[in-house]
């Protein structure tokens, strides 16, 4: 028996919206500790990793670990039927479920929707992601980072991110010219302006902006984002989801020939 | 021009 009830169902809707351009189908692994999901884009350049802890759910029960293979497109269609204020419950009684039940309830419990989504059997392509002690960590406004990526992608499809003790520089070079945005440490009390740099070792890495722009669809999940980098490592972009868990994106760097 | 690396250059398949 598996049942997970999320009080703020809108969080689940936002998560699916954030990843639907990146991955087509995912395995959600349910265990006693919560839900986890890891999937790569078709080019195996980017990876999304979701972890939702059981204690973040209103109700959570998972008698034995199960894997739920979902088509993101079909999941999106069902979630469109959930109101932003609804609770969302996932449920199945079977051990090897062929479908997953969804219940959407409004606040007054005066409207209850029930859907059943057919499950897919997907081979698990999971990668071993080592716990990395990143040498450069940037915490900043997710809206601000999203804006920087959007603005720079009009000049080039590739951005170089260079950190130093007191600032991070985003540089682009394209046919029309070049540009850079430098953001300094800023302990402002205004969320949108605050920038927190923890630079043990400076890094200079290059990434494809189109992936960063896809990651930034998660901006509605958290007002802050953290960029985690070490030389010769994929970038890890993390959106923490209050009291529930985190949505992480990994992106392999580009190397200049 | 820059070459895009793959995640399998960094993470091993489980």
C-alpha cells in the first residue's frame, strides 16, 4: 500500500511544470523515507534529481518500496485538473502497480476528483552522483539568475561562469558582440538583491544557456537558487522546496576546443 | 567553439 497526501498540491504541479521540457518519462521511487526521482534529458547532458521527504506530506504511507514509471506529458494532463489550492493524494494498493490513483480535493472538501494514470515500465538509467564538496557555491535570487540567463542567451548560446572571492561573472561572446554580468556579494536584506558567495576555490566553467533556461522553470518553487561548482564537474543548480525536499539539476560543462 | 560534454564523463552508470 502506498499513499502520499500533499497539503499544497500546487507544489507537485510546479515540480512537473519545471521538468516537463527536460525529461519525457521518469521513474518515481517511493520508499518509507519519501519520494525520489532521477532522470536525464535525451542528450544525457542534463539530469534532474528530486527528493521529497515523507515528513513533508500531510499523510504518507509506503509499506514496501515501489517504482512508479510515469509519462510526464500524461501526468501533466491529469495535474491540469487539480486546482492550485487542492490537496493532491497519490495512491496505489498493488505491489507491482499498473496504474497510480490521483485524488484532488478542494479546501472545503466539497469537490473531489479522482484520476487513474496508467504506469509505464521504464528501465532505470540512474547515474551514481557522488556527494561533492563544491569549491564555489553561489546563493542568489532565483528570479535574478533566471533573468541573467535569459538576457545573456540573446547574445550567445554559451555562458562562461567565473567565480572569485567577492564576485561571480557571467560572460558571453556571440556573432553580434560580447557581454558580461558581474554580481558581487551582497548581504542585502532584500531577497531579490541578496547574493551569498562561498568561494573556497575560484572556478571558470562554460555551460549551454538553453539548459539553464530550462532549469529556471523551477523558479516558482523557491525564491532562491544555489549554483554549485567545482572545476571539471557538472554544475549543480538546487531549488530547495520548503519543508519538503529539493529539486536539483546537474549540467555537464562545455570545453573550449 | 566549445564542445558539450556528457554526464557519463563525470558520473558512472549504476
